[in-house]
C-alpha cells in the first residue's frame, strides 16, 4: 500500500553489503532521535533510538551515529538483507515547545538480491 | 502484546460524510498520538494526548477535525464533513512517555481514508 512520497531519495544496495542512510535534522534543541522503518501497508516500526548526550549507539545489525555539530544523524545497517527493503525515517524530539516527534521525509532502501 | 490497534483498516466515503477513526493504544502507555501521512506532506502530527488530556492540537488542519480520548484505552479522530483533500493514511501511536520525550512511539497499521 502507498505510504510514502513519489520522490523519495532511494538507496540501492546489494544483499550482504552495508547500508548507510543519512538524515539532517532541523532543530539544535532536539534531545532525542529515533529511526523508524516503514514497509508497504504498515505503520512505522521502531528500529533504534539515541539521546543527545550520546554520539553512537548499536543494536542488532544497526548502528546510529549522531553528530550534533552539523545536526546529522545516520543509520548503518550491516549485512543488508532483502527484508530490510523499506522506507526509513528519522524523527527528532524537540526539547522545547511541542515536544512530540517530528519526522523527516524518508529514504527508500532497495536491496538487490 | 497486541500493539496499537486501529479501525477500520480502510474507509471509503463520499465528500460531506462524517468519518470516525478509532484507536486502542498499548496498555500502560500514557501518551497517544494521531498522525497523518500523505505523499505530499509526509508524516504530520495532528494531535497528542497525555493521560487522556489533549496537550497539543495545533496540527489539526481545521475545525472539521476533532479528537477525543474518553479513557486510557480508546481514542477517536473524527472528520465532519469530510473532503477529498482529507484522503490520507491516518496513524495512531502510543508511548510510555510522550510529550516529555525520551520514549519511542509505537504505531498502528493505520487507516487508509479515501474521500470521493
């Protein structure tokens, strides 16, 4: 089912390669960041999160890197599998004001077998 | 854990009709969020609740949209009257600690609304 825009940036990788998905966030006051994976017809699924007092966090096959100086977030997926094909969103929680997650526009990951 | 449950999964209605979307959050979560996803605008926050109280509804497009949370296990999003530009996928999400941050949102699988 349709869940994302027509003009999403797309990253195409070979199965078994490592993937790096990048995100530039908007607000220097953001204190918490999350990566989500969204498959067709489903809601966003939590992958990994990181707080602003950290610069790296690792999960199972995934690593999130945070560079607060340039307001950049990345998601690294090791040994990418066909099941990793989806749209990936970064989300930031701004520590002031609204204090609810704001989502980026997403990146489509296509894994070639 | 059944996760966040939304109903209906799909809704097709004619312009001018009332639409009600429903959400059951994860038990024990005290924050609930309604998001809308479209091709043009991506995921947009409409409104969120903490402990059943609306905290921020600034994302609600206009007065045709209203949301309620009568208890900790149920919320509705109503559109009356509906218009074709309301066509989108509407997601409900819940978290342990929304608003104050630091807790991931867990999403339902959405309601795909089509207004003709």
